[in-house]
């Protein structure tokens, strides 16, 4: 993919991630009013889709710009660490202050993907949602800057 193509993908998928977070927020608001457990399921799905989408974008950028991505058992965590470090070819893709929120989001995603027949804890889900909501704006700004930088190539 060309640098311009990757920049366009970043912009398009950032909008999708905005939507995933908005849908999770809406589901949690509905849960607060109805106590309908299926709203927790919706919120959990949307938050895990948000994290998966973010990770997919990081993989795409790091593969194209850095030329490689981490492998091994801890590659998901290592991917965030790689994205945090600026290189001679790119600025940091993640502000350091968001790493704890991303660690919790990644852990939560693992629980969602492996939760068969389990109801989600509304407090835990709300906490993860709150962390992602705070972390998302600076992540989004950094990735938009990356898209602008890619347009300059």
C-alpha cells in the first residue's frame, strides 16, 4: 500500500473507531436506564472491536513504516511499546500516558473473546470504557498526525 493509501486508511478507520466508541457509550447509557444485560454485551463487543481496530491500524503503520512488527507470545503488548517509540522514520504513534488504558483494554478484549456464557461486570466494563474514552482523543490526534506525515511522502 502506498503512503497516501495508508493515510487514507487511517483517516477512514479512525472514523470507524469513533463509531465503535459511540456505540459502546450508547449501550452503557441504555443499560443505566434499563438494566438490560444485553446492553452490556453490546458495549463489551464494541469496546473489543475498538481495541482490535486500533491494533490493526498500528500493525499496518508499523509494518509499512518500520518494516516489521513484534512476534511471539507478548506481541500485542510489544506492538504498543513499538508504537510508543519514535524512530527516524516516524513520530510516536501513541502518547505514553495512554499505555495503562491500552493495557486494560487489551486485557478486557481477551476476556470478551473468551467469555462464553458469562455476564459482564458493569463496573469493570464502565471502568474500561472510561479509560478508553479518556485515552482516545490523544491517540486519535497522534494517528491523524501520522496520516498527515504519510501524505508528505
